[in-house]
C-alpha cells in the first residue's frame, strides 16, 4: 500500500489509484491526524452514504469530546470563533442555522442570478481576449464565483481579492494545527474586516444577505454574534471554493478527454449531465468536513472508539465501480449519476444549485469564445493544491 498522506498535493496525483486499493482491501482505513487523533478513511460508496447519514458520527466535536476537544483541536480564539457554523453543528442548532440562509440559495432565487452570471462570464472572457494565454484559475475560475457570492453577501467590489488570500490560508490549514497557528494573523484580519462590515450594516442595512443575517442576530435567539461571524465566513469560503475547483477541474477533465469536449460542443444541451459528470470525475471537495464518533463501534472488522474521526472520502465514492460503470472514464452523458460531490442528507451542500449554475454558464461560454483552448504547459507540470479538504489546481495555464 502506498502512503496515504491526505495533506499532500503529491498524494492527489495518485489518490484515485490508492482509493481503488483501499476500496478493495481496507474500506475503513486507519490514519493518524497531525494532532495524534485517530481517523478512519471511508472509501466505498455505500459506506460513504451510510456515514453521511449516521447520527452517531457527529459534526460538533465539542459535544463528543468535551474538555478534550480544546486540548486537541483548539488553536486560538480566532480559529475557535470560526467553527461555530452549521457545518460544525448537529440538530437542532444545525437546523436553526441552515434555516436562516437556505431561502437565499433556493433553486428559484439562484435561477434568477443566471443573467448576472452570464454578464460576469462575458466580462472576464472579454478581458482574456487578445492575450496569448492566461492562468484560467486566476483569470476566470476564481473571479467568477467570488464576484457572485460577494454581490449576494454585499461585500464591496474593491475588497473581493482579499478573500482569496484569507480563504486559501484557512482552507489549506484544515486539520493542521501548526499551519493554522501560522495563519492566525490572516484569520484575525478576516474577522476584524467582517466585524467592521457588521457595524456598517447595522447602521445602514442594504438589500443583501449580510444585512439579513445581522438583522437575525439582532432579533436575539436566532443567531449569536459568534454564529453570525462563523456563518458569513462559511458562506464566503464555501460560496466560491467549490466552484473555483469545479470550473478548473472540469475544464482540465474536458481537455484531457477531447472526445467528450467535442461531444459537448456538438450537443450543448448535454451541459446539465456534463456538469454532474465533472462533479463526479474530479470531485471539487475531496473529503467531507470532520465527523466525530459518539460511541464505540465496529465497522468492517475495525474497532472504532468514541472520539475518533470519520473521514468521508467523497472523491473515492464517486469512482466506486460498484456504483458507477467504468468509473475512471469521463462520460458527459452519464445517467443516472448519483454522485456525492455535494454530500448527502442534512449537510448536503446548501450552495449546490449556485455552483451548478455557475459551471453550467461558465464552461460552455469559455469554449464558445475560445474553441481552440488547450493546456499551456505539459499535463505533468500541473500541481494539485496541498489541501486536505479540496481538490483544486494551483494554476491552469491555457492557450487559445
């Protein structure tokens, strides 16, 4: 068995081959986290779905570990503040927090954004016109979703780029205490910025999501100050990170599979099934966020203890041959396609309709404008980010 290093960009080069081995031989595989906590990597589709739905695998580590949580997972007051969001909560707190924002991400309201997303894509493509080549992450995949989520939240246009730096630092430090400690100054900047923005919205409310959440916080029992901060943090990070990877990884997958790219150009109506297949093929979120085991149990012959981590591998589940025919082949017409790229059950990604719409607009628009788009460097020179949670490229140089 090759080394399983969930924190390495190099690991992601071989990850799908390693997941294949694990599904066959060790579907519940022990890994040691940097802080010494024992985790269990879940790789088979049926087990991943079971884990996502099992209430014994709790999102609120504080509720499971008590005082031990602070000893193992507390880094600083700043990082602690950012953990009080719905992805780190179980019912009833999760239900309450999700209820405050889910209306803003309803399929109907998201569909109303399609015209604006088309405008943003056109503006970004216009800016690329005339250049010999660009980094598609920097010039297209990142700015499109960050503009959308910032407009929804009400973040000033001149401040958008700050969030890439803050977001990357936080996401790439996930489950790595030492790296997170080094990130504390950036996290502090992020928190101070949001607090100042909350003060402005209390004084001068706008027609945006932050104003709505500030109002909910002022009503008392709906949202605490800490929850407000963590909620906006989650929406900013989750609102663009997944889509950056979906667009970047999706374009890479199509360039690697010219027959499928040609089919999409010939049959643009395939874009809906194509987006689902791109989500499955290079899952933007490699691993689901932490789940703690609330009681001792056995699973596939492994003795799992209370307080252990359950690490749900979405990327592996999406390549499981027991669920998908020829899982390592890109097929933009694949039906059915029950991938778990957005999770399942109560923690199913709230922003899934928005991410799908952004990809549905951005990818065809890119190839329509630049039909001869190609990789600007050899494939082997592309590098995956060293992110525990995400599968995304550092850069995607293209020529056209």
